[in-house]
């Protein structure tokens, strides 16, 4: 367990340094490192009130470690999506190191330990960012390194609940099969948190898609035409009549219409898959609770089972409904666009 936490702290430090090396302003790493150092000095006194058994209990609490994994995944997504966000995982990692040092450096004042850790982190982060910038001059290489470090830190954090509560030994003499079973069980449990996060994300995305489809339907009620059709109709009439130009515009319209339907098609196929994954993973602890007589634990896991199934089916239903509706609209618009163009060509030929 200690090795896993040390690895997470190291990965968090390297991840933050890689992200700081991508910031355009050269002073930004120093400013962020100084803020981190001050924050560590401020939490030194509250950290001193913790006891070693209390910290060990936290490190072996599966619900707490699952919450930590969710927070780490959210922070990792923010570091990837937001260019100027360096991440706060390094603060938590440095605070954990400081707590461990408080148990080792007993005679040193608590504030001095906090200052020592804060100054060290404030110096190491910018220097590591400068080193990465010199070793990897290309920003794309540093961005790839940051992504790999983020994935590694996230996966290691997801493994913490499994390390804290390993699968009990099976009553079999086949050691290889026992190891494979434990590995598969650990991988399945590791996928539960990302699956739930993805279900929540795509549920929100399906609601936004439903609202956008409703706006498109309201816009088509007046003249029966969508904004995409109006855009390509204007584009079509901007050039003199010719077969090549008409085919090009209609092809571009169909490509953009297919892109508009892609999200609905993705939700249709992905919703049941994510729901089934969440259902099957949650069934395992529910069955364990049933065998041990833990009715409360079984009831909680069965709630997760049914919730994952319902949310996955809702996402798929929204995707299927919007896909059928949008596909019909785009086919009608493409046919109307081609008809308008052919009619214009015939009129031009009659005039000629």
C-alpha cells in the first residue's frame, strides 16, 4: 500500500511538472509552485493532529479510497481539458508526504516540517518543468508525456481500493488460476468508477442533445427547413449553375448532416454497453453480500445495478429517438436541396 501511494505522489509531481512546462508564461510555474508551498505551510498545523493509526485506517478504507479515485479522475480530466489548469493532485500528494514526515521528524516543530516540504516542492516543480522543456523542446512531446503520466496516475489511484481490500484466497490448489481470477476481479472493480462517471456524463449529454433536437424541431415548424439547409442553400446559390458545383454542395451537406447524427448514433450504441458494464460489475459485491448475510450492502449494490441499467437504457432511447428524427430531416433537406439545384439548372438551360 505504501509503495502504491509513493508511486502516485511521484506521478503527480511529474504530471504537474509536465503541465507547467506547457504554460506559455515562464513565471507561471514559479507562481504556482509558490502557492503550493504556502498552502503546505498552512496545513502543517492541522496535519499534526493526525495519528498514525488514523492515517493507516484511511489508507485501508475502501469507500474513502473510491472517493479519492473519483476526485483524481475529475482532476485529471480538468488538466487535460483546461490548458491553464496545472492540477491540484500534487498538493494532496505533497500533503501526504508531509504527514508521513511528521511521524518521522518527531523533534522538529510542525511548522518547520511544513516549511521544509513547502520550500522543497516550490523549488522542485519549476526546476522539473524547466528540465522537461529542455529535454523535450517540442510542445507536442511534452503534451503526450503529460497525458501518459495522467493516465498512469489515474490507473494507479483506481487500484488503491483493490490493494486495500484484496480478494480472499480461493479454495483451490491451482495458483495460476487463482492469480488470474484475482487479476480479472481487480480489473473489473477498477472499471466501475470510470463506467459510472461516463454514464453520468453521457446522461447529461443526452439531455443536452434532447434540448438541441427540440430547438431544431421548433425552428423547422415555420418553413419545414433547418438551419443546415439554409446554410447550404445560400452556398448553392452563390455560384453559377453547374453540375459539379451542385454535386459538391450536396455532398458537403450530407457529410455535415451525418456528423450531426453521429452523437445520436454513439449514444444509441454506447448507452446499453455502459449500463451493462455497471450492472455486471455491481452484481459481484451484491452476491457477496447475499452470501455473507450483509443485506444492507447487497441492497446498496442492487441499487447501483438497477440505476446503471436504467440510465444506460435512457441514454440509448434518447440517442435512438434523435437519430431517427434527425436522419429523416436531413434526408428531406438533401432531397429538397438537390431538387432546387436541378430546377435552377433547367431554368438556366431554357434561358440559354
